[in-house]
C-alpha cells in the first residue's frame, strides 16, 4: 500500500441524491480510514457481522438488510 498515503482527496457519494462530495484527506482522516479498514479485514477473517445500527431507517436502503436478520 505504498501509494495509499499519496491521495490528497477522496469523495463521499450520496446514493439517494446521486451526488459526490469531495473530501480533503488529511493525516487524521487517513489514519481513521486505515483503522476502519483493519477492523473490516478482521471481521472478514472471523466471518463476523457488524453490530446492528441503532438508526433503523438506514436499513431501508441497505443492500445487506436481508442477511443481517436485525430488521
């Protein structure tokens, strides 16, 4: 992942609005992204599902809602 630290910006894509918003990738945000990616890799290795969200409205648009059995 040598080139991963060279990115200066990224984009958040808002599905319902079909809009992308540019985001400046500073050091703290890159560190948080690395931490979250490590956590996701660990979940995949353990074949574990994430905890259910307390915001049930998010489940309506989730592509995994029929698999998690939390809704």
